[in-house]
């Protein structure tokens, strides 16, 4: 592989520093609903999942029924907080702009939120027309299902085996690997925690970076390694 066909960026916690904001809002709401949990615990265990899937997993584990209205409540609260607080992860603009092949975003977030966050952080022009929200794909299946990755590759005419995905969660990595793609883990978001890199490696990331400045060198090295293997 002299160069990849496509570079796929996750959004939350990778391009924009939103995971920590979401974790704080969700943790407060869950605690009020009778399931005490800290933002750090929530980010470590459930990062990359939709809030609906997070609720379903907690309900099954803790045997606590939650009201369905919590989903709409969290969406409203989170949109408000993100509009005021979200920032790009340091170096994300330069990393994305420096990609010389096709690039896109694949995320579990809803399209309106992706456009809000990418617009506020100035990243939207770099991905306009190439933003894929899992809930708006033909199957509507979120990560860890591979569907959003497969849909993006098909739409953009990319070979999954020649596609790199940058992910910060085990659920995102699982989806990318199931799609037949190569994965680089990312731990540069504010929600990152001790041992995060090890967790991503164990989930299937070929390597992990903490700084965006390392991205292009890592991709070049991994592409060359693939040719020699």
C-alpha cells in the first residue's frame, strides 16, 4: 500500500473535545435517576456509544429501569452545552487538512450535532459532504456495528483494506475492525484516562497516538509495513 484510499476520523473525542462534556452531562443525569456514576467512569466504560445504548447496558447490568424521556432530555442538555463549550482537539485542523487522500467523518452522533460541533470548531469545511452519521445510514445501526464504516467506504469508492480509521473507543475500534479496516487509536482528548492506550491496543488498534502531529508519519509507516508484510 503506497498510500491509503481513505482516512476516516471519528468525531467525538477525536476531532472535537466533546466526550468529556457529554460524560459530565450524562453522569449528572444518571446520578439523579438513581445510578451514581462519575464522568470519568462513564467516559472510560461507555465512550463511543449512543446515550440510548449506554442506558440499555446500564439497565441490564444494574436492573434499574430508566424513563425513555431521559434520551430527549440529554439531547437537549447536551446540544446546549456543546454549542457553548466544545473546542477542537489540539492539532486536529492541521492533521485533517494535511490528509492528501480522501477523508471523512464516521460517528454515532446525530447529523445536526456533528454539523454543530464541526461548524463551531471550524472543521466543517474540511469534511463538507463527507460526514456520515450512523443513524442516517441505510441500516441505522450505530457502532460497534461496522455499518457506518462500510457505508462511508462504499459511498466514497474506497477499499476497506486500504482504509485507516482513527478512533478513541473500543466500540469504534470494534466496528472499524469488523468492516475490514485498519485502526489507529487516539488518546488526545480530555476524557482520556490512565491505561487508555493499552485498552485501545487490546481492542485491535495497530498503534496509538496522543498527538495529532504524529498522524501522518504513523500512517506512512503502517502503509509501508503492510507492503513489506
